[in-house]
């Protein structure tokens, strides 16, 4: 079966389809429709952060790690089993969100992924990438806190981990891919190489994530987040995003990284005053950064690993516009008197973007490598 021949064929379309379906369900529940799920808000937070993100992460890592290590990729029955474990978690969260059985089932996926990825990294002696395994473990611990201890703290731990992970991975691939694209076109003005600005920006972001996890939206968190937002904005400005505006699959990477800057700025506003809310911070990280960064990474990965040109289409422009506009409207809704109309428009646009991603990727997932 071709879907079991590579992780990207299975996990990428499934992640997009799950997000495209789960968001409208949440909007229906938020409007007061149905009583299928015991805790609709808890389900929504958990499934977007600990349902969608792990699927996208698994597809990416199980595709990238064999390239990093030279080890055989996970395929066939083991790949199907891992995917089945993820799917069982999604079903369990609907059937019995607050039950022990559902908790145990959904908590099983991330450790399994960490063992598979960690095994290959260690076997290949590629220890510098063990930080990725640490991020998976931290994400799993956050999920455990969410389900067993406190969902608010668990959400914060999950978003903080995702913030660090996106800062690391996005900071690695965004300037590198842009540099390669510009070089091929003979442009000598390239993104700045990794240096002190990058180290400071990454360090401040990690400290912000740690402070947010330990102290919440405190004054100290706000001060550090202010510095981190400024440093991350400076870092992003050095990558020549405007120069790659003609290629949507590069421009989208810069735009996705920009959501990290905005999320940090909103965190500063929420911590130092009442100009932003914790919900806006979470959605800037979730709908904005996680949503757009995972989609662009998955889009580029499925094109490249299937042997196709990593070149954007008109459909890509539309799907990324829908994702970014949906996320932006969701943030803006926090500043209007009656947010309900904007919430539904924002959610519908974001779900449309995810659905268009599925439309774009399913034919590739089902076709042989070019």
C-alpha cells in the first residue's frame, strides 16, 4: 500500500484533514450545538495542540531523520501501527475525553514517536539532533499535565515547547532555503549567516518560554518577552524575506516565523498590562505560528521527497492567505465588542486553508515518486 511507504504520505494529509474537520466542530460546539463532548473547550485546546501538532511533527521527523542519519525510514506495518495509535487517540478524545482509558490511549503516541526517532539518532551517532527527542518528551509531559493535573498549565507547557521547537527548526530552514533560492538566481545579497543576533534571539525566546511556564503572564515574563520579540524581529529582518516574495513556498516560511514575533509581542502586552489576552497569545502561537509553519514545512517536504519541484502554485497562494487571514482575524476578534461573527469567519478561513492543503497533498501522497 503506497500510503505505508513513507510517513509523509500518511501523516501529512491526515494532519491537515483532522484540523480542517476539528475546527468547524469546535465552532459548532462553541455556538452551543450538540453535547457529544463533555468538555468542548478542553477538547479543542487539547486536539489542536496535542492532536494536530504531533501528527505534523511525526510526519516531518519520520521523513527527515532518515536523511539526517542514513537509517532506514519507518514503513509498512510499523508505520501503520504508529499512525493507528495516533488515530486511536483522536477517537478516544471524542468518545471519552475525561476518562482514564482515553487519557492512557492518547498519551501513548508521543513516547512511541520519541523512542523511534531517538533510536535512529543514537544508532547513527547523530547526537546533536537529540534536542528534537527532548522536545518530543517535553511536549508529552505538557500533555500529561494537561490531561491529569491542570489543563491551563498543560496548555502553557505545550505552547512553550512548540515556541522553542519552531524557533529552532524554523530558524534553521527559513534562511537556508532562501539562501539557496537566491544563489541559484545569482543574487549576491544573501540572508545573514548564523551569528550573535541568532544566538541572542534564540536564548531570549527559550528564557521567555521557561518564564511563562514557571511564572505565567508575570511582569518578569513580560520584560523578557519584550526583549525576545525585538531580537526575533531583528533576526527575521536579516533573512531577506522581501527578496523571495515571488515564491510563495519561501515567503510563507518568513511569514510563519513572523507569527513568533507577534506572539512574543502579545505575550509582553498581556504580561505587562491588559492590552492583550492569554487567549490571543495562544492563538498567535497556535492558529498563527503552529498552523502556518507546520503547513509550509509539510508542503515543502512532501514535494521534495516525492521528487517534485518545490515550487508554489496559485492554490498555495490561496491556502496560505486563508490560513494567515484566519489567524489574524482570530487575534483581532479579541479586541472587538462582539467577537462571535469574527470568530466564525476566522475559523472558517483557517479550516479552508487546511482543507486546501489536503486537496493539494492527497494526489501526491497517492502517486508514485516522480
